[in-house]
């Protein structure tokens, strides 16, 4: 009997644990979200008065939009329904915001009409973000903090745009910058922990235990 046929020569080998066929796309999606959010929020916070204030526009399409959408598609490949839904939706948000700013806003009947457009868009995404924030409590504290700060940003901004209050929109810009910093931290943690090196970055335990 050959070695290949000898079933008693060695103990049965246990099947290896399933390994994801692709790298975790979440840190990339978070980085794209963070940078684009930072640029727009800095403009809302009136930090870009010496610039055009539209530095965010191209990155809304190319980084926050396209790259986040790709991250969402890769999360589908990873069977991560939360990441797939979050990244794909916010990728679409940034692409849609670029298209609105480029093609719709210039044709608005008045600045007030454009502000109300933005307010309705942010209100709609705040509704989506609310249930994603609740579900993010089952992931970890860092991800929950991203959705919490984003929720506050969207609420403050849609209130400010509906009211035509530049001060409220500016406050939303400050909270948006905080949102970007939290997202960058979470992205940094995902890269650091994903490469398995000596530097491990805490993300906190989930607030709610997954079933």
C-alpha cells in the first residue's frame, strides 16, 4: 500500500480556518471618508477663507465617493453586511453631493433654495445614519464613535441649512472635523492591527454584544 493510501500513518488533519480572500477594506473606506469629511468640514468651519472653499469637491468624487464605494463592494466580498452597507451608502453620498454641487446648485433659484436642498439631503442621511449608529454599537467603540459624531454633524448641519444660520453651519463644521479625526483614528487602528505588528491600537469593546 502506498503512502498516499495509508490512512493510519498520520492522524487526520483538521481543516484550516477559513481565511478572507482579500484584505480588510474598512481602513481604506474610513480613510476616504475621513479625508473628504475633513475638507468639507474645514470649509464649513470657515477655516478656508483664503482658499476657494471647494477643495473637497474633487475628492468627494474620487476618494470619498469612488474609493468608499469600492470598499463597500469589497465588504460584500467579505460577507460583511454592515461594512458593505455603510461604505457603499456613503460612497454614493459623496458622489451624489459632487453631482449636486457641480450641476444642480449652480441652477438654484436662490441661495436659500440651495441651502434647503442640502438640508433635505442631510436629513435623509441622518435617518439612515441613525439606525447604522445603533447597529455600530455591536462592532466596537471606535466605529460607534464615528457614527455618533457623524450623526451630530448631520443633525447640526441640516438644522443650520434649514434655518439659514451660518453660525450653526459653522458649528457643524467643527463637529465634522471631529468626525474626520475619529474616522482617521479608526482607520489607523484597522491598518495597525491588520498588519499584525508590534503596534496594536485599541478600538474598545462593543457597547452591545452581538447575538
